[in-house]
């Protein structure tokens, strides 16, 4: 293998110049440069412990207030050829594509070609809505109730390899039963974004690919961003999956299939340009951007925690907009912190690597905010202290989290989920390996549990579950299912 030649901080003038025009960077002051140097060293140290020189890795970029604070790459772009990753290389984006699709819809709305409140049958009259009114906004926010075609049993093992037209993909899922009435719940639906691509084509009179190229890629200078396919793409990275025994080349799929839900290719540099343009007002008007970045409200008044192609969350007490992507051979993540104008993109060429891009990106974003996550350290806890925490914790009427203790190890399992080991960092605090999700048990004066607080992905806002009593014996016997 060649040694990886790109390990140091990416702050030199030549690299800043590469983004200068697109990001309209202001020359940093010496104090800012010193701060960025410190951040770069912190990120570099962290990433060196995450990625190996001999395995697939990731390209990473961090911008703060329009300036590149870090840019680097770790690992191999092609294991067979011994080619190390470079930050300018091209990756599959997966579902980061969705924010481009959402922006395209909003551009068409600004042009008077459609309204997000329109029924999808205004543009796709043959689509069966089963008596429901499904709006374009329902598709954008994953609140339509339309079944995701990627969840059809066996689809991702066989059908996904076939070249299909948009109409043929829609035929695969259009007769699936609705999961719920539009607006009733939130459920991620790749089908919704396939339909959005079809609506873009109908409203614009051009193909999805041509619309993005003419209205987004070219005006914003996204020269390395394109629709994926069999074409030759200079510096395209090889993707890797796991076959259960080790790494293998990415499982085959036709890039006609992800379409408007996940078919784009790009680089961290282009994603930084995209973020700067989107939030700098160079693409959408303020009203459209507000729609895109505001969480949808469900029929019962609760939040869907998702806007248009962007999830709304919090990070270190600040509002954050984020979206990940997962596609054969690749995992990706983009994070924008509006109040601090921080952007982080992590593009990885392996679905098998742990920790994943979500963990890596959130850790780096917290560093960029100057509020890094604490490295929780495992401690030994007396078996009796663990045993008292075991039981059933009620999240809501449909979901519980079961806590079991097995040979001195504590496990949690949400309804319908996998059984996961949680490691103690205090008598009542636990964390999961390669995850920022952690839990805290609340005890009464007698030392008995009353609640479990789950902090997902490092969020400051916990999910609360009330202690209901001991677990039934049959619920703790199967290591994989409730």
C-alpha cells in the first residue's frame, strides 16, 4: 500500500484559494487563523483514531462563517490499486440528494410553476391516492404515508439492480397500502422523493437531471456534482460494503433507481459551496429557505422534526439542520448550524466502517462550535447496581424500552429494535459504542429506578421513558427481538 500522503490540516493558502470564489471567503485575522489551527489539530487527532491508512475512509470539510477551517481525507480511495483518498475526490451522496430535490421544487414554486400545497395528482393524475389528498409538501416532509419502495421485501437484493424509467419505479410502489393518512405521522419514504423527481419533470418540462444542471449545478459552480451513472467520472472513489466476513466491492445497483431520492455524486468542496449558496441567499428567496428549514407540523400539532430534505435537530444546545445518506458502498453526512454558520460534510466510501459518518460528523461539528463532546470512559459497576435498573420503561403507548442484565452487562432494546449493549460511565449513566446516544437512569430516594432518559445522537433533549416494573422472563431470552 502507498502511505497516505494527506494527513495534515488543510488550511494552507492553496487550498483556501480552491474555494475562494465559490465561498467568497474573507481573509481571516491572525486570531481566527490560530483558532482554526487549534481546531484542525483537534479534528486531525480525532480522525487519526477513527480511520486506518489501509482501509476505506472519508473526506471531510469544515467551514465557519464562510471560511474553510478544515479540509482533509483519510484512508483508501481504492484498496485494490492502493490509491489513497484525496479531499477533492467524488463520492456517491445517497440521501443528501434530497435537499437538492427539495430546492428544485422551491425554485419551481418561486417561478409560479407549482405550489407545495398542490395535490400531487395535479401533476401525476394517474397516481392512486386511495381517496387521500397528498400534497407536494407531504412528499417533501416524509408525512405522506406512501410506502417506501426500498422497504419492499427483497427489493434491495434484486430489483434495485435493474435499469428502470421513473414510471417503472413508481409502478413498483404505487399499489402498496398507505402506511397512514397524510400528515398523521412521519415515516421516511424514498418513494416520496421519486415522485418529487417526476413532479419536477412535469412542472419544468425538462428532465430532473437537466433541471438540476441548469438551475443549480452550473449557476453555483458545482463543477464536480452530477447525477450518478455508468459515465466516466474523474477521481470517482470506489465504494465498499461488508459481506459479513469482511470488505467487498459495493453491491451492484442501477443508479436509475435512487433517482431524485439519492443518485447524486459530489465532493466535500462542492457541498461546502452548496451550503454557502443555500444559506447565503444565492439560490432561494428567504420565504423558500424558511419553508425548507422549518419542521413540518403533524395533524395533531406535534413536530415532524423534518423540513424539506433536511432534518431539524439540536447540537450542543443550538438548532441544527442535518441529513445523512446511505447507498451501496457509501455513507455520508452534512450538518449546518444556522446560528453559528458552521458546516460539516463527511463522505465515506464504506458502509461497513464503525463509527459511521453520523458519529464522526457530529463529533467534528461540536468541536467546530467550541463545545466538544466528552469522551465517556467505561467503568465497572457492581452487579447489584446494574440489576436494579433492569425492567420495562414505557416511552409511549406503542413503544417500550426493555433493560436486561446478562453476565454483568446491561442491554437495552426498544420495541421492534435490536438488543444493544450499553456501557456504564457512572452508576446511572451508560453509553453505546461508536455512538453519541447515551442514557441516564433517574432513581428515587430508595435507589429504585423511576425513569430512563435517552439522549439520541448527543442531543440535549432527552426522550423520557417511565419505569413500569420488571421485565417478563420471555422478553429477555431472545438476544435479537423483544
